C-alpha cells in the first residue's frame, strides 16, 4: 500500500464504490478541495478507481477510473481507503468485509449495514488493524458519531431524543402547518423528492430505527440491534391529533428515543407529543436534530440537514481526511467505542411515560366515568380531558385524554378494557408524551 | 516523560493549573471516570500535581498533590499534559508557553489567551512537537473546535452566527419575556449568579469577541485577532426596542457574526434583530448556540450550556483523552488549522445589512419626509415605518424605521444628518438586522 512509502511525496489512494448522487459528489469534492485535503491530511488523497454498475452511463468523471470489477479496487495495492456509498445491505456488507480483510480502511454512509453488522465490522477492523468510519450513516453532515466517540466521551449519557428522518419530519410539518391529512402530505413529499416512491422504510420508522441503533450503541457503550428498537410509524396520525396537540401546547414529531436507566437501555421510534416550547418541536421540514443529555454537558442539540448528496459528502470527506492523517502518521487502531459487556434492553411494556388517547364515544351520560374507571383500575391517573360538543347526526362525541406517567403494560391493558366498553366506538389515536 | 515508557502499563501524567470550580470538577471527573478514560485512552491518566494560589484552603483533594510552585509541574518528567484552568491573560499565557517549551501538551479553557495568542501558541506547539487543545475555550461543553477542525473541514464556511455569551443572552431573554429594562435584568442575572459583580466584559461584548476570534480563525483558516472584531454591547437597549421587535416579528440577540466574502472576513459582535422564526431566536436564557453555514453541509446549529464547571470539564476531559490516545500511540503533531496566508478584515464601514432605527421626533407635519430624504440622499430605502400616536404633553412622537440593505458607511452618514434635523429630538436606538 502507498501508506508504506515513506517521505513527503506519499499519497493516499481512494477506491470509491458507488457513483450515485452521493458518490458523484464525493468524487467532485476530492478533486475540487485537493488543496485543503493536502493541508489537513498532510498528503494528497487520490481517487484511483470507481466501482459502478453500468459502465456505459455518461458521467462527469475520467473514464479510466471507472470499473465494474470489485477486484480492481480490492486488489489494488495503491488503494488505502475504500469508500462505500452503494447503500442497502447487500452487496455493500460483503464489500466492506472484503475491504477490511484486504487491509483497507473503510468509510461508509451505510446506516443499514452499520446498524445490523456494525459491531462485527468494528471488531473485524480492529483485528486487521484498520479503521471503519461512518459519520455519514446518521444525520448527513451533522457531526454525531465523532461527538459521541470523542467530544462527549467523559459523560454518562442518559437520553437521546432524535429527529433523524427528514421524510417523516417533512410530512408531519405539512400536517401541522397546512392542516393536511397524511396521504396528501405524503404525496406532496414525494412530488418534492423528499419521499421515495416506496416510502415504507421511512414512514414505518425503520430508517430511524437503524440510525438510533447506531447512536445508542455509541452513547451507551453497548450493542443495540435494529430489532431491539420498538418501532411505530406515522401513517395512523390524523389532522385531529395535530389540532388537539396545538390546543394542548404540544407538537407531534416522530422521535427516535434512547434512554439508559440502571444499566438497561430503552430504544424506541414512534410519534410523540412534545411540548411546543422545546427546541426539538421547532425543527421543521427535512431538517434533522439530535438532542443528547449527558451528566456533565447537560442538554445539547445538534441540528442540520440530515440527508442529501452535499451534506453526506461533507461527512464522508471529513472521514477520509481523518483516515489519511492517521495513515500519514502511521497510526494503527483506534479506541474501541463499545463496552465489553452488553447492557439489557428494556422491553416496551416496561417503559413509563405519559399518554394521549383520542377516541370516539357514543354521547351518553356516564361514559367518561366508565373510561376513567378502566384507567383507574390500572392505576393510571387522568391529567386532562377535552370533550367537544358531539355530532348530532351520529350522536358521536370525540374525547381526548392526557394521562399522568404510567407503565406501558398497564396502559395497554387499560386500552383493551376501554375497547370493550360498549359506548367506546373507536380508539382512534394513542400517542406517547415526552416532557 | 512517562509517554516514553513502552508497554501496556504506561500511564499519562496530568498537571492541573488552577483549582477553582472548573479545576475542581476536572480533578473529580479524572478520578471518577478513570475506567472510561483507560478504555478510551488505552492507559490511565493520573493527576500528579495541582497548582493553587492558597495551599491552606480546605479542599476535597489529596493534599500531597497540591503545590504553589509552578516548577513542580513544569519540572516533573512524569507530567505529560498540563491543564490550564486559571483563566485570564496573565500568568496563564506565560505558564502555557513554559509548558510547551518543556515539551508538555496543553489543554486550556482560556478564551482570552487563545484569542490573543492562539496562533503563536499553536506555532510554538508545532515547533516543540506537542499539541495545544482548547475545546473548552468556546461554548463550554458544546463541541465547536473539533467540528471546525475536523468534521466540517471539507466545507467552505460562509457564515457563523453565534450566541456565545450566556450572561447577555439571559439578560436579553428577561428583557424580552418579562418586559424588564436593562438595569433590573442585569441585577437579576447577578443575583442568580449568571452575571459577575463587574459584568463589563460580558455586556460590552468583549467575552463574545474573544470567542468569535477563535471560531473565525478556524472556520476561515486565517488569523482573526480580538481587536479585529467590531464590538457593541447591550446596555443601550430599551424595553421599547423589544416591543417593536415583537411587533415586527423579530427577536433581539447579542450575536457574534463572522462572514467570509471574496477572501475578506467580517467579524462583529453587536445586538441584532433576527426573525422570530429562526432557531437562534429561540435560544433563551444562559444557553449558547452556534450556527455555521458551509457550502456542503448547509445550515447547521450546535446548542447547549455554554458555561459552568460541569460542561467545561466535559470538554477538558475529552481533550485530555484525545491527547492521551495520541501519546499512547506515539503520534506527534497534528494538522495545522490555519491557512498560510492571512485574509483581510472587512472594516465595519463596508458591511452591508438592514437597519432598525428608533427615534423621538417633534410631532410636526413633514417630519417623516425630512427623515426619508436624509436616508434617500444616501441611497437607503425604507422598508417599513411605525409611528404611534404622539404623547400630548411633550408633543413628542416615537418613530421606528426598518431599512432595506445598505452599506454601514452610508447609514452612519445618514444618521449624522438625521441628528441635525431640528424636529428629531433623539435617535434612541440603532440596531442592525440579520435575515
């Protein structure tokens, strides 16, 4: 590898896997900012090969660099760093493993691979004395991985509240500001290019769950798998909920939440009511924000564009420069970010929070008493109730209840009993409240 | 130095200079978090000596560590890292220089020393193959120096808008929310411990100017001295200004502003009107927030507690761990954060912005025409005017003008001419507007 060549003329070879929007931008930044990179890294970083699917496609890049053969990157001794921007689990995961086996450092923007296989890849990299950096996998260009691995490392982190999916935040912003219901808000996001044709990974919360698994693993020095993250999407939300939220002084956001209590970690992604005066409640559109609470730093928030080729390339090139510095200084290895033992995951039934419940009821006397009893039987106290005048034609009223903190398990049992009450026509929404 | 001892039993020796609130907390964190530090740094970091002024004072620390002799730290071959938390220019600056000369790495929280002498100290450190880290010098525990030196390094940064003085932000928050005028708001901040008995460094903007010089130097890879920063304080602000700001849809904040245009850097600290919907407008109380705009990342904001022993210790211990890692890996040197050539500083007369002007005028016909003429003669256009009904007893009216963007030089000339208009009794406030 070129890193073993001594002297000041050394250069770092880059192999780029994937030349979509992000890959194309990374290639351009490496070229346009070569002066800054030399100054920061101590030597030039040269793009040696670019792996693409379709070599015939017209591209804004020297065609000598283009290849369709993975081995052209893996087998090139002049390539020190492999940058993976293919996305998705396969074949990206296999390529990353192969790169590490061949003694190459890796920079990846791949949330799915890092969430599912990050621990194994970090261990493999350590074994082979290379690094795998993945700042771009969460929050685009917002520094999150570095702060958790480095700047905040003296802290005991207790809580992460994160808006880390721009698509859903844009949809929720439209529902809140324009009074749209879910389907037209989704369609609008799709027209603007903020939501994919098949948006299920975003709107069902899986994309956020991947990112939360990555952040929580680092914050709590443990192993959090995507399947550990309790996940609910936003498709059930209704414009009524936004109206009540406003009336009660709240905003509705899809939050990725991670908390540690007594060596047990709770990780969940679902819509929540948060007080309207919280800074997080003011994060609108496709912007992301991650609030971290540590015992020394207190509450801290990182805010910015969470996706897109430009912000993502900012994080990737910063990772490349970090690695180039280390290669240039002949440094091997980096501190292990996780703890040696695994903390337990708190099941969703054991979490404790407040709840918002919206239901349709038959407009009869004594209904509220029956609902209050179902809650009271499970030791859940009502904090406030809104009941508007009923619709005469259907003799149906809408009632909204905010509870005091209660265990999820008790709440779920109470909900089941409330469903059985004859006068309760429908439990339309059930949303957790964080304050 | 102990860093030259090979093998896994190596430890890093720390010499602490200053044992006030911050120093005391750093000592405690080093002790309480020793396990995390070993895991992250690869070896223990041991507090070897603590320099204090008064050795007789009762302290929560092993008295064997206490010394009043600087040489006990400088001359101790087992001390690898000197942590300076004395504050102020002297003797901290001399101590830091001495530590570097003796081949010791330095961690400092000293904004004044880093703003005034940072470039020279960084150069001196490079010469002696040691590092000087200063994350704690700006924004308490909020990662700012590392993001600018590392995470955002691929970006061309165009703008920094920073609320980096908690004292003034608390005072302005009280004036805005409680309708207080300046003096009672300052007194309240003093009673709460948020303002010092002599608060002039804070309220005149000098504290923010030090911090801005540090941030702008890194962001623009140039040398910005504290005396380059144009500086206005907040003492002239009046509760009337807050009422008009609200009416016009703005908040008033003391912003530290840095912009680069065509290789020229403007740096200024003064009260500004910013649109109420900006996230920065919602940063209240003693919290700090720094908004950075880069060509790749777009707008990004870092928010958190900007001062206090706990957040500051978070940044200092993170810097200690970074250095311990490097010492343990036998890495020497780090990338030079500044450019080799110095950009020019844009004089305040050359900046262009919008303006808010509040004045008392005699309630005569034709006054507005005279004012509009004074502005128009300097090619300044009026965007909006508010004139409320006049006070009958004094026959004085208050008039508020918002302008379109104009050069500061033209504005200052127009102001001089407006002062000469007989019916203009007083130009009470003149505040720049950023949007």
